[in-house]
């Protein structure tokens, strides 16, 4: 449908689907489709420019609607609006002004008498508009002159409330939030620390699949409408909380409320208007705040630090073009690397799988670390784990205090406090980091340091790690960052995941990192063509002015930058020159022999081939919170022989002076025990001797000065045949996979050694 050139064809298809109200099997797929198709329809921008004045005077209609809300409209204008709404003149098939159509229909109950209003609500004559509103991009509507939240709040004020239905099925915690919110009234509700804490506690009960797309849900979401309305109210409260609430940004709170309400579409608009939960009165307040925080122009213009860093880079690299100047200082890159390490550990503890994507994956493959002119890091998690990561955000406690201030025991008991997600929150806090639920458009979570300087107008600091969300992890089409507009990725390139080397960190990545990057960058030669940064991450913005394009936008051959920055060679078959396979495998077997018994985890990876079914059994997903520690089986202990199952591959990282920094060697291995086990080993070879077999005394003295790894041969000497060269060999990553009946299992030696699996 998105490929239709004729917009009327889209509208006709939507109209036929919406002709059957109260049917969830139609509404939920429609919401998913509409969310993806909406931004491609120009009229959905909601601007007056998209509202044709040929048949309906839309400018006058809008002025009359808001004049009525101000009490400045005459009775004849009221009758005109009433007639316009009732006579069906706003049929979407013939109407370009979608937001105007929705606004006028939501306005209609205000000008109906009590009997007409009751009939209209009972018959759900607004159901089409309600579904379209829930599925439309709310953030884009903030820029529309059609202020739907304000009109909806006014309409709700004249509709009789149904207190019994609003609280039916409420839990004690939800009832407590309802009492607090109802007593104050949404329009005057003061969001203090205690109310924000109560809202956070309610959202901690958000179902795991509450924010997944409808096609990826496997169970009913809500036990009652009360729970859904409580969650939407809690989201809006956190979006209004000061200072910073529980690290939930206003944009994310706005999105969260919308996602929750989408799952209630079958109940219709009447249920929302009659609810005693202050959702419709909080929505305009949050929309107004979001408009305010999005206006960051003045703050950005006052940010002198950004220019200071750029100037420092220009002094360090006077011959490098502006688009390729490092936008972050060395200290900031060290902070970012520390953040990636902390986030990897927290995701492992929380049992949330991820992959490194975009610039971070590109850096791992082309630079074995950061792209020198990149300013952030990017990973992608399963969209079905959004609610789980939101729980991690909330379990960090109030943004203005210590997690210990957020006493969960009285509400949830020891079980939640000792859960994997709660432990992951403590990992981040102990390491000095905090995770934010952030979304305006697009959806991302952000990890930054607790005391780092804030991005202008944002809650989080710089530098930061972006946590994106991937769609289709379990099966079907796989796409990055968005279901409707994300880059599709063939599943055979994605699963099973593997590790890549990133500045010393082994990060999870796609099964075929190289081809996945080619697919992401639309077939361009990302290895030989270097593209300057299009985003100024320090200020969280893209270049927007003609005068700025030269600072951000450029593509050059990578070889022209090799004298300034380190570049890696493409992975090529075989071992580095002078390295003996026999000697290398002997060192690896010695290292493996000292490893502890494997601690196996249930493998979270989806199928590596295209599948249309979304109900594929996923034992790990059901069991990840029930299994308190990794699995250990005597019959699954590693056993010799350890042998190559394919050709070795290697890549050389070259310094800007042409010397070798290190080699990375990738080995695919098979084991005799467990039967059928396969392992991927990533080895690093760092030169110890210079030309002619010489080295400085300090270099030799520090070569093996790693006490923590000494007992397990963390570093070993590997000599070239003839003794002219020698390398320090270590194993940054060693990942094995096997099966136990129908269960897929994996073991990451480096994560187990760090305690990530426990």
C-alpha cells in the first residue's frame, strides 16, 4: 500500500478496513500498518497547506473550533460546525485535511445536546477517527495547527464519567494512583517526587510485550482497561515530573502513552472520554511541555564548548577537512568506550540481546574501534525488550537521587529487587552511568555518565550510546531501527550473532558484519569510501544551514585519510605472514584447557533464514527470568580435539605511520565434545619486536604485566619461524554454541569470566 502513487487508493483501502468497528483482528494490524504508512502521506502533516479550501473552508473551521473553546463564537457558527461534523462532509476518502477532520469530529460532542451526545458515543460514530488518531504520528501532530489534545480535553469535560468502569479490575497500586490523580484533577495535578515514584511503580508492572508491535505479541496485554489507563496516566505523569523524573523524557512519555492507548482501541473513544483517569487532561500539558523542550535553538547557539572541541581538532589535524575532524576529545572517547563496556555488562545481566550497528559496527570492521570522526556509539536491541529496558530505567531510581532511595521491597518484595533487571540497574549505577528512555522521533534509549555535561536542552549528557530497536528478531522480515522505515536485513546476515573487536571490547554483532554493512549502506563501498559525519552528536542535531554543509557533508577515498588515522585491512583468508598454524593452535588449546567448565545460557538468537511465522517457540524468552544462574552440564564440558572447521581469516590494523598496531585472527572451530559444538575464536596478535628483532626494555617488561590473566594464560608469546618476529597473543572473544535436545545454548567465555552471565 505504501507504494501506491495515488493517495486515494490508500484512503479507500483504509476506509474499507475501518468499516468494521470493534474488531481487534482488524484494528491492531491496521495500527501497525498506519503507523508505517502515515508519514508518507503528505496530508497527515496536518498543516493548513494540506487542507484544500475548495469545498470546505478549513481555515474558518479551525478558527471557529478554537474560538468556541475560548468562548468567542456565535451560535450560528456552532450550528455550522455541528452540521459539518454530522453530515459526513469529512469523509477521509475525499478529505486531504486529516488532522482537521479528526479535530472537528472530536469537537462534535461539545455542540451536541446530552441525548445526541449519548447516542453518538454509544454508537461509536467516532471510532474511525479514534483509530486514526491512535495510529498517527503524535510527535508530528505537535507541529500541526490542529491541536487535537486540547480539543479532546475540552470534549472530555462535558462527557459524563463512569467511575465504576474506570476502576474495575484495578490493582491496589493502580487504585492508589487513581485516587491521587482524581483528587487533584489532571489540569491542576502537581507532579512531585512522591507522585512520580508512584507512577514509576505502576509502570514497573508494564507487561513485557506491551510495547511490541501487534504481530509480535503472543499474549493478551491487559487484565482490565483500568491497568491500561493507569499505565497511560503514569507515563504522562513521568513526562511532567521535575527534575527529570525517572529519566523518562517528555517525548518518550508521550510515545508510551500513545502505545498503551493503541492497545485499548477496541474499547473506543467513549471509554477514554468517560474514564476518570486524567489522561485527556494531562495530554495537552505534556504536549505543551514537549513543544517547549524541542525548541533548543537558543541553547545550541550558546554552546561554546562544541566550537572549542572543533577548534582543538582543527589545530591537531590542520590538513584534515572539517567533515573528518574528530568531534570528541580523547577523554570523551575513553568515556564512550567505558559506557559501551558498562552497557554490554548490563545487557548481559538483564538478559537482553543486542547487536552493534551503523557507525559502531563500521568502526569495528574498518578501524577495529571508533570511526575517528564519529561522536557516539550505536547498538540495537529486540523491540520486544523495550518494556524490559524501560523497567531497567525506572529501577535506577529518581534522577535526582540514589537508587537506594527507591524502596521497592514494600511494593514488590525481594523478588523484583533481586531480579536480573534490577541487578543490571545497579551495574550501571555502580559504574557511574545512567540509562534514559528517550523518544521524540525516532525511538532510542540513551546511556551517558551521571556527571557528564548535558547535551543542550536534553536530560542526558555527552558522549552517549544510542540504544536503537530492531524488529523481527523472532522471525519474519528483520529491520533496523524501525518496522516501517528501517533498513531490511536478510536474516542469514543477522543470525546467529557473533562478536567483533571494538577498541578492546568484544561486542555482539551480525553473523556477517561486512555484508550487513553493505546492505545497510545500500551497496556503497563503505570500506574504501569515507563519508563525513552528518550529525553533530554533541548538540544532538544535523546540519541545517547552507553555510554548515561544508563542515559535515563530504565523501573521500579512505586512503587519503590513512596518514592521519589508523585503518584496518579487509578480512582476508589465511594467517598473518610468519604465523604458524601449528603454533597458534597449540597456544589456543593451552588457553582453552585452563578455562572453567562452561556456563551455558539459552541462546536468544532468532532463525538465520526467512520465516513468516511469529509464534516460533522461544524457550529462552520464557525462561530467562526463571533461571537464576547459567546451566552447567558435565556432558557439555569442552573436550578435545579443538580443530579448525574452516579457513582462518585475519585483518591488520595499521597506524598512520604505516607500522602494525595488531592483527586480528578469526577462527571457526569445532569440538569433539559437546557433540556438534561450534566455536568462534577472536585472537589478537600485538607485535613485541621491531625490525631486526629488537624491542625496547620497557616494552618487553610490560608485555606480560597482566596479573589478572596470568593464571589463565591471558597473554602468551607467539614467535615467528626464524625468531625475527614475536607477538603477544590474547583471546578477546571465545563463543561456543551447541544444542541440548530442542534447546539452543551458547557460552561466551569472556562474559562468563567477567560475571556477565551471573
